[in-house]
C-alpha cells in the first residue's frame, strides 16, 4: 500500500531532483540579484552625474545672467460649477471639466470671488484666515492646515498643467488665476 521511502525509492529520487532544481534556481537568482545591484548602482551614478551637471549648468547660466524665464502661468477665462461635485474652467480657449469633492468646489468658488483685482488683471488673493472662516460658515470643519491640504489636493485634481492655476502668495493667501472682468466680478455662469 505504501511505497518505501528510503534511498533509491521514487520519492527519494524526486526529492533529490527537486533539491537540484532549487539549487540551480538559487544560483540563477543570485546572478540576477548581482546584475540588478550593478544596474541600480549604474543608475544611481548616472543620476548623480546628471544632477551634478544640471546644477553646474544652472550655476554657470546664473553667473552669466542667462537664466531662462520660467514658463508663463496659465490663466483661466471662466470658471463655472456644473453640479456640487464638478467644475468647468476655460484655459486657452479649451474647456476642462473636473470632478472635485464638494469642499474643493466651495474652495474654488471662494478663490474666484473678486474682492480686489490685482495689477495683472486677475482675481486678487484670498487670505487663509478668510478661507477658514468662510468654509466654517458653510458647515465645513476647516483649519489652516486643512485648507493647505485641500488646496494641494485640488491642484492635483486639476491636472499637471492646470494645477498651477491655484497660486500661493506667502502672507497673501491663495487665488485661482482667473481673469477679473471690467465690472470687477469674475465670470460665473
């Protein structure tokens, strides 16, 4: 009924074959691990060299006064709330529709309110304390830190290029880079 398990039995032979296969697999894995470590070392060295050369090039350009101008920030021409969880805004004549949480929609609405028109013709900055106070008045539990987190998440939701529409000014607060119209009100449809 039972097959004997001793030297020379089928089970012992199968176990020995498995041990040989495992030993071969371990050797291959050690070789792959060594190759992977070498590749990672090479990549790290290349990154360090690239960072060093880029930093050196920037230092040289700064010394020569040949600093490149940063890309211009995007400007929205309109922002409208489609429903409590979605907004649409127009940048360079292209409409973007984005799904946001209700608190982020309220936050964008607040950032688009024109209290002051900046010298650049855009909606002025809104102080963080005013944002916190207004969000609390709308029923949200807001703190300075939660506003910072929601701004960060709203930037991420707007997308890589459009995240820069929300501008930060140290000591000045935040604003959505929206053109203020001649009557002093941001366009809201």
